[in-house]
C-alpha cells in the first residue's frame, strides 16, 4: 500500500511538471520567433542603408565632376547625380541634390522605405531609411607625376597656349640661368629627361620649395617630349577632348620666384602638348602647351582659387 501511494504521487508530480513546462516552452518559442523577426528585418535594414550610402556617395562624386567644367552647370550636376543614384537602385522621386552658391559643393540626399516581413507580427509595418553625402570641388593640394617645367604665377585662360620652358632665360622670369625647368629629385640630365618622360614619382605639395634647373638642356628636353609624343601614337586627343592617361597631357606647378635659384609652388596647372610642334635644339628648345582643365585624385585645397587641376573629395 505505501508503495502504491508513493508511485501514484510520483506520476502525479510528473504530470504536474509537464503541465508547468508547456507554458514556459510556449513563451520561449514566442520570444525566439520575435527575436528572429527582429534579426531578419534588421539585416534587411542594414543592407538597404548600405545601398543608400553607396548611392549617395556615387551621386555626389558624379555631380561634382560637372562643376569642374569651363562653365559649371548646377542643373547638369543635379541631373548627373540623379542618374548615378538611380543606377544604384534609388528611385528618382527619392533623390534630392543641392548646389552651393559658389558652385564648389554638392549635397545629395537619398531615401527609401523598407517594409518589414517578420516584425509585422508585433505591429511594425516598416521604416524609412536615408543617407546623405557632400562632395567638394577645389584645386588639388598635392600632386604626383608632375613634369619638370613651370609657369610663373599669372592669370591663365583656358584654351590659350603658354610657354612652359624657354630657350632664353631672360624670358622665363626666374633669374639668371633658369629657363623654366625644374630640378626634381636631382640635378642630372638623366633625371631631368626621365621626369619629362614619366613624370616625377614623388608628391609635390602647394607651398613646397623647389630648385630650378640651370641651363638650356635642349637635348634632354627634346628627347623627353618626343618620347611622350611617341607614346601617344594616334590617340586622337585634342585640347578639347583628352583621353584619360594621354601622354600629351602634362601637369606642372605654378610657381613664385624666390632668391637662390628656387621657386615656391603656389598651385598646379594642366597643359596639352601639341605633337605637331615639339621642341627643337639650341635656341629652338621651347616647350609650349595649351592650358586645359583636368580632374585628378588627391586632397582639395579649399581655400585656393584653381588653375585648372581640380580634385573632388567626399567630406560627409
């Protein structure tokens, strides 16, 4: 009898225990499902947010490039920004782009709505996500690959032809013995010739003090420019239509003359070398180029007025 009583109590306890576990399991399952719903929809929100950021950045960079033209067009900049945002999956109605009055900045705002799939069980329908990007346009502050010529600080006009290396030092405006050429990374003729052919491989910054190259250096000058002309081949480039990487496009520093055969870099400029008029020898060792606009990678010097070599930076 006692044994039967204990056995009955044992099974009664087990039944009561099962009855108490079921609510706990139900609550745990509900919590697990809710957590899964939040994770799934949060992941979708993170992906959408990343896409919006990418779209805003691409749109701002694309629109800013239209502000570098000879006649910047805010309308064209906004249109280009919208095109690139749409290419990254943003609907046209969800894109706004504004241009600063000085035409040096473009701000792009994009947004999109995310409809929840799982969180609806908690009464959450969705959320609105947005992203913002701001790009600034300005003269480049640091530049690599410059060619060892120079031009004294002055007002330059797009499309005009300027002398970059003279055959008479008296015309260069840089003191006795300086023909407009620069000694970058060394004073030897081979270094000078290589810098003309390939560009100086170290970065030059606004404010740097450089040594001028002494002497006419007609042989290395002609050899270096002829190398670039040969590299260009039949690329079909013109000052109005220069293909990326064209060897006829060169970058040189705008300089201010200093005592002691030195110059200070105050800006940078881009020039197109006319293949039909290479430098000659002796008194004909003259390098000239057409002043053009160009965009390069690099930090922006926001406080300066540009000389045709611009960079675009995302700042927000």
